């Protein structure tokens, strides 16, 4: 069982930056966090949850949604069981609840992710 807790959300002006963190706890009886590919998703009011970024278990591979490419950076620290999302040059359309997620596979589809955090609100004002 993997438990995920996001933090770092808040209110930021357009053009500003925020860094989201996701702390993972993994039961000793299951695989370490480093065995999972991890990702960030977001959900705006009235919209479906959408993919933001994904990082492979060894951090060698990353993929980003076109809407955030060049502005957001996903990273991880397996030794600390942490996942991060650095968000720069933020736009009002980045406003959403952001979720971290873990998967045994490699997929940008929410339904393919097995583990989810509770989400953290990010609001970008104009």
C-alpha cells in the first residue's frame, strides 16, 4: 500500500512560481517507492482530471502535457520518498486541484494509476 500526501499549493499571481511536493509512505512489506512510476494530474472545476507530468521510477524518463511543457518540471527523490512539481510562468488556466499519483506501468491516463493523494489547490490570479 502506498499513501501519498501533497503539499505546497496556494495562491500565486500569473507569471509566478510554485513548487508542489508529494510525500510517499510505503509499507515495509511492499515494494519501495522507487519501483513505481509517478505522476501529477490536475482537475479544474467542472472538468475531468487531466495529465500534467510523469516520471519513471529511475527519473531517466519524463513526459509532460503540451500545456505545461517548458514551464513545469517533475522530479523525484527516491531516498526521501518524495515527488516534486516545479511550476514556473504560471497561467490562470493552471488553476486546479493537483494530485500526485503512482502507477506500476507507464501511462498518462488517470484510470491506470493505482495510488492517489488527496490533492492540493493551486489558484493562479490574473
